[in-house]
């Protein structure tokens, strides 16, 4: 008889042991690597150890928007101790790029108010003193988002704002009144 013919099939006990070991290995892989990388759940701490948690936070970089892309340029001249507020109406998750440049230092406050809730619910994102700021902004909620600038010097200061984004309209708040500025989309 050949050696192949003399082999016995594995016993039920050996099959159960192999199955249990396979299940244990699968659970270790699941909890150590798959959950941290795919779902951000890290019960064993291996996701943090191997840097797998970052994989679960990776998002699709493409964001579809509901509004047509618009560009805007506006300039304000601020005499000593004058101020102006300029805001865009943005839907939640809408984005814009901006650059504002002044020919002197201004106090600024980049903030937003949720739609329909009023000034008492305003949220400030950045404030300080500067003659310029550049960046991008991603609206955390639907509402008006923009800047308050105040000239705290004895000189006249001009501030110029360039922006591009998925906003609906813009409003100027100055001298106790407000008015909407007409903007055109890039398709017009």
C-alpha cells in the first residue's frame, strides 16, 4: 500500500480545533486591523499603534454643491474708529476661498450666525489684529458667514476682499443699516 492510501481523514476533533484557531485568527485580524482602518473603532489600540485610524477618516475629496460657483470682490474704506461687517449666505457644507488685504492694521472677527436663530447664536471662528488673512472656509451650518472689520487707528484704512465660492448672496452691515449686494455667478 502506498503512503497516500494509508492516511486517515482528519478527525472531528482536529477539524473543530482548526476551525477554532481560524476563527480566533479572523477575530484578531478583525479587531486589530479591519475595525480601525475601515470603521475608526480601535478596541485593542492597534489602530493607533499602526496608524490605521487615519484610514477610516479619509474622505472622498470631491464635494458636490447645490449652488453655482460665484466670485466676489468688494472694497471698504474705514475712517478712524469705523467698522463694517460683510457676510455671505452659505448652505451647510458650502465652501469658499478668500483673501482680504488692508493697507493698515484692522481688528477682525470671522464669525457666523445660524439661519433663523439671530445674533445671540453667533459663533466666532477667528479674531485678532492683522492687515491680511487668506484661506478657505467650510460652512459648518446654513447661515450668514463673514467678517467684522474695525479700524482702531487714527488713519484711514482700505480693506479689499476677494472671494470665490458657493454662496447665495452677500450682505453689508454698516452704520446701523444693512443692504444686499448683487453678485453674479461665473456662468453669467
